[in-house]
């Protein structure tokens, strides 16, 4: 292995003239910087700055959180009514499952709703007939 290697960065010829590509990138960066400066002027927010960035601990985490768990991805449908029907079927399943589980824990044997695969396979609980 050589002690030192030089890497020469170039614009690939497939992108076109190198000077034109560099100018397009610089113009795009300048446009975004101008948009962000205008947004900061409107909102009154400021750029953090070099000193404050360097003063931060590498272990710091954001104090604010983005919203999570607002969507339930169990049901997705383009048709509103098909989605409502699927949500209704899910609700019925959960109600039946909770009732069967409560009875099972109390020592009574009643069938679990169809779709309770794990308990059927590994615990041997009875499953209601489909239909």
C-alpha cells in the first residue's frame, strides 16, 4: 500500500459541462439560502452559530419531540366505507378476544375468535368456527 494517495474529484461527463454543473449547484444553494434567510426574517428565528454548536455536548438530545403514534396502520383502504367496515370487524374481534381471554383466565373455556393463531398453536385454546 502506498503511504499517501491523492483523490481527484471531478464532475462526471454524463452531467454535462463541469462549469455549468458547478454554476447550477451554486445557484441552487444560493436560492435556498435566500429562502431560508427570508423565512428566518419572517419568523424571527436565528441561526445557531459556530460557537454555540461547538459548546454543545455530543450527548445532548432534542428537548422537543415529533408527534408519534397518531396513525393506526392496521387498516388502509382507498374506499372510506370499506375502511369503516374493516375497523368495525377489528372492534368486534377485539371485543370477542377480550371476553374469551377474561373467561379463560377465570378458568372457563369459551372459544376464542378466528385469527387467534398463537394461542391455538401453543396453548391449545378452542377457536370459534368461521362464519
